[in-house]
C-alpha cells in the first residue's frame, strides 16, 4: 500500500529552479506584485508583529494593552513577551464569522490600548473598517495580521493597507514560503520607515538560523507532496493523536522560546522571489476550487464555510468549516483527522486554553462565541492534491454525520 497524506494547507510547491535560479530579489518583487510599499523582511510573521509592536510602543509610550481575537494563533499573544509591559486582551468574535465583536471591542478599547489586531483568519478578509473606527476614538493603532492571506484583496487593494501596519507570513505551507519569513509594511510613510529602522536595529543576520532554514527549504521542496508528507507530517500527527495530544497534532505547542529574532537571509529571499512569480495563478486556481467546494459544503444542513463579503477577495489555503454542533465536529474529526485527506483543526483552543499564553493575558470579558467557534470548527485542505474524488469522500462523511439523529 502506498502511503499518502494531503497537506492541510494549499502551500505553493517549490521547484528545483526556484532553489537554483538566484537572480531575483524578494522585497521589490512583493512590492510590485502586491502594490504595497517596499516591505521589510524579518525572519517570521511573529517577528514582524514584535517589530510593529515595538515601534508603536515608542510612538505611544505608556499604553499597555493589545487587543486580539480570542481565537487566533498562540504566537500572536506570545509576541507580547518581547514587548514588556504589554498585556494581551482577548476579544470575542462576531457571531457567524471571524470578525471582532463590535460591542465588546468598543468596551475594551480605552486610552491604555496600544493596538487592535485584526486577523484575516484562514485567508478570509476580516472587517478592518470597524476596528479602525473604534480604535481611532482612543488613539489606538490597528495591525492587520494577514499571515495566511498574502494575495488577498480588500476593496481592490492588498490586505494590510487599511490598518496602520500589515504583515504576511512565509512559513512552511503558506501560499509562498521561505521556510519561515515575514513581510512587514505600513501605508504611512513615516511609520513604514520606522518599521525598517527597527528591523535593522533588532534583527541581526544569523548564519546558524539561515543554514537551518535553508536546509528546511530544500526539505520542503523534496517532501511537500503526498508521499513525502505521509512521513514528514502524517506519522507525527498520528503519534500525537495516539497520545491524546491534540495541541501537538496541529502544531500549536508554542512557547516564547520558539520565536527567534533575526532577518531573512539573501539566499532565501532569492528563492522566494523565484517562486513568487507563480503565486497569482496558483491562488486563482485555488479560489475556483474553493468556491465550488464551499457551495457543496454550505448545502449541508447546519454546516457553513467562512466566506468573504462582497468587495473582498481572500486566499483559500483551506476551507474553514463550522459544523452544527461540537458533537458533529468531533464525530467528523474521529473519522477524517487521520484519513490522509487534509482535514484538521486550525487552533485547538481559544487563547486562555494555552498554558504558555496565560501569563500574558488580561481577560476582560466573555469569549463565548470564540469558544463555540473553536468547538465546532474544522478545516479542509484546498490543496490541488485533494482531488474531486477525495473531496467527495469528505463530503459524504460529513453528510452522513449531519444526517444522523445522534
């Protein structure tokens, strides 16, 4: 039997030409393709957030609260460890989507608020305008966490440009990868230059990290396909689930020690520039595939896929699916998590559920909608390796579960 594992995200595969054709430069290529200011390139999306927070702290000293979605990557909260005395305030989600709850955000924002983080979760385009309106009343900044959304458009422009600061991630499995990497920018020229200056001051070149990440990049080119991922991803997933460790199964087991701070080296920038040319077509193919499959899923009773609003064009690394109940979601995961079909969960808990995050939190309100989202959601890969036949198998399983009286 040939073991195969569909990747959980629709990352852009690398070609050997990308690794060897070293003529391009990533920052100007990103600026041209995305119509953004020439970005700074830190070592990760988390490092980009840390730099942004440090710059904002210098501009607004004395502000100590960072408001973030209660359901988001733990690394967003862990970034505050590197920006003392900042504390993280989880905000609930709006019912039925990924946007921050407007009423609670209004209550949480005060003159101690440094910034509000709006997350374009799962490549969907979140509501930045409402967050800007509320944050501006107290003089707080808005940071767009577009880690999963490089190439997404909000009102015809790249995500990241409505807020004060935007950043993308180029981690393994993202649309474009440099085996970790961040893209940091601001529409405000003065703030944009401050971000570049902070990166130069705080992010040294690290030969050790550059060699390690370059090796990981070659490994990604080799194993990022269904046969290789069975060994590189699937076996670890199954081992973690066999031990009942769901956090390890999805890779959420982060700590503050998992955040190196250095700049993105020249070799990986050139590899990223070579691959970037293929990204627009790859994203468009993914959108077409996702629209068709989302319609099929949305037709199931009680099932909904998180979608974009009119005027928005997100990326589709995977489909974020909300099941009718926690029991239905758990039943689906029991059947599909180890099926090799790219079905997984995005984050296991809301932020208070991670022990490493808890010391950085300053809870200020109920997060019941976010907790419900965490209990009922799963993700389905939008990889081109997930064939129509594979998808029909997933759809049949979900249809049987939601039709069951239990």
